[in-house]
C-alpha cells in the first residue's frame, strides 16, 4: 500500500511539471541529404495478381501452300485428293494468300486450280479450293473410251476465339473413269460394244468440322459425314466423330481419342446375280496413351480398344490392340533407335477401295481388316549435317486383308450383256489372312540451297493363307525425287518404280491362269520460270520414257504426257 502511494505522488509531480514547462522556441528546419539510391531486397514488392489482358488475342497466320504441279498422273496412279503443296520458292520470299493456276497438255488435258480466301475481320477466315484435271484419252488400239476427269470443290470457314477455334468444311468431288481394259483373247462384236456404257462416275459429297479448345482437358473434336455414290446406284453413307482428351501429369501426359464410326452402304446388284448387297457397321473406339519423355528417351504406352457391331448380320465383337512405340537417342541426332508394336481395326469401305483401283466393280464385299499386330524396329538420324536417313524392318499379321483380283468374264464376246463391268474388265475384292515382312529405307540429301534429293525404297514379302498369291501387290516399290532452283529457274524430277505383280484370271471357258504384269519405271519431269513474284510459268512431262506399261491387267496407260501452264498469285 505504501509503494502504491509513492508511485501516485511521483506521477502527479511529473504531470504538474509538464504543464508548467515553457513552450520550446526552437524553429523546425528541413535538412535534405542527397546521395545515390542503393535499393535493397527489402525494397522489392510482389505483384499479388496477374494483370487482366482483356481483348488481346494472338491469331496465328494461316499457312498457304501452293500446289501448281498437283496434276493426277494418269501414267502411274489414279487421281487422288488434292491438297496444297509448295513446289516453287519465291526468290523475294513474299507469300501470297491466293493463287490461280491453269494449263493444257496433249491428249487434250486441261488443268485448272485455284485457292482463294479472305476474312471479314481478324478473327475469321473463309475460302474455296477448286481443282479440275481431265483428258479425252487417246490410248491407241482400244475398243472403248479411256477418257477420265477429276473435279473437286472444297469450301471452309474458320473462326478464332480467345479460348477456342472452330472450323466448318464442305466439299464435292466428281470423277469419271471407263472400264476400257478388255481381255485381248476375245473378239467382241461391234454391236455388243456399242450397246454398253463403259463409263463409271464416282461422286462424293461431304460436310464436316472441327473444334480446338485451349487450356482444357477436352482438347477438341472432329466430325465428318460423307455420302459416296456411283453411276450404278451404289451408295455409301459414313459418319466419323473423334473427340480428344488430354491430362498432364507432372512432366508426362495422358491423352485419349474416342471414335464413333458408322457406315452403311448398298450395291444394287451382285456380280453373278441381280440381288442387292448391303453392309452396315458401327464401331466404338478408345485409344488411351501415356507419354514418358526424358532427355534421350521417348516412350508411348497405349492401346486401341474397339467394340464393333455388324448391323446387317447382327454380330458384335470386342478388339484390343497394343500401341507401344519408343525412340532412344544413342548419339544425339546421329543415331536414334526406334521400335514398337501396334495394331488396329481397319474399316474397309467402297470410297477408299475405288480410290486405289477405280476399275473395281460395284458388287464387292465390304468387311473389316483385323490387323492383329505390326512390330517394327529400326534406326534414324543424320549421316552428316545435310543427310537424313530412316531404316526400319517390320512384321505384321492381318486377317481379312483386301486384295484386288480380276472378275470373271460373263460373255463370249457375242452374247449381249447389260453392265459394262462384266466383260472381264473389272476387279473384285477378295479377303485373305496375310503375314507381311517389310523393309523400308529412306534418305534425304540437301546438297546445297539450290538442290535437294530424296529416295524411298519398300520391300514386302507376303505369305497368304488361302490365295495362291497376293494379287496386284508388288514386292518392291521405290520413289526418287530431286529438286533444283537457281535464281528464277527451277526444275524437278520424280521416278517411280513398281515391281512385278500377278493376277488370277478365270476365262469364259477353259482353265484359270496366273498372268504377270511386268515391272515398270516411270520418269516424271517438271520445271519453270518465275517471271515475277506474282507470275510463274511451268511445264510437266509424265511418263517421259513413253512406256506403255499396265498398272492393272489389260489397263494400258497413256504414253508420254506433256503439259504447260501459268500460275498467278495475289492478295485480296
């Protein structure tokens, strides 16, 4: 109590003294000290949130490739789907967004091609691609027409948004071929030949689209519906939908592609009867993959799973295939080992088979190919800084692999017949279980900035189960190409080699026999002159050796073909 009393007295004295103290008369002055600023870590501060960049979008430039030499080569292969392909370099490096190309050649062969596109703003792009090439034929000593025509129109619309991009496509293709390959050992009456129409017309109409999404496990999807038909009232409708998912895990990622594939078609007749033939398949697929990426090692661990229903026969099956691939860098980019085991369920269809062989009859069977496995191993890399190589060996087993075989002739040359493809001049499709040992070698040499060379050689050894041979499949194929450009001049060459093929022929009367088609070498040349950054003149020579070889039995090709034209490039 005494201590508390003393503390109170002291506090009271202090307050009383402060109240009595005179005010300080010293004036306040500013003292400015000037020295260099030496910041420390403590002066730094962290931005708590990222700035919002509303309205800013990065739009990638569309890559336009020119394909002024994408002329279907009647001497070697059937016309295929066109796509943009660069063949000449602009010496000034300017890239135009549109072009028109036109040409004309012997055998009365006009060529026209155009790619035109524009946009209404910086967030969209739309355009059209047109391609036409035809010929009146002109192969000597043929009783039937051998003209052909290929016309295609494609249109698209693209929209670029902040988080996703989408595209719509539509197109139409119209092709004309003729069943002109009559067997030479039968004399056909003139009245019979005049009574038939040897023309076959293929028509393909399609509509599709795709969407790509940024920063989402759902990467996007593609969808396409196609209607394929011919002049014999055949019809095939197909719907394909492919959504894609992706899940990153640490430095690796898991991705998976789903598949919905519905196909339904019919042929108005069989080969030997007038009975209608139908086929329908519904396939559900899932392809999960797990990628492992290390410094020198890349491994893909995956599988392909299918649930397939044959709707016509009311049968369903489940298929599972490996999808494992790997690559290992042994010596940087000089030596890279590759290998893997894959497999797949292949849905055969009328459209794909007719593009490989346009002379098939509209009476074929449509089945699925069960590729049980394909194992491969090899190496790739660089032999030098300007020489790339790729070498691999593979072995595969396929059930119901389709091969083309000539149809039996159904007339002796005198008896009337309605369909033109029953004169021993069309091909059917047979399915067999086939094992294939394959060897593939590729090399690319960039000798200089002006000259490049590439070559590919394929060797396949087939082992059949039921057939006597793999009809119309060569053991060896090879392609060699070279391109040269100096200032405004450019030139190129491409050589195709196709080994011997065999076919099984059943005549109208007599015993079946095996016929052999000789191997052939097809030399194609092209060149031109660049007058300006907009105008280019070009010329192309196909089958320069003038060989009258047969791609299929009795189907002789055109001799030397010469075509020239111009290409004009521009911007809208």
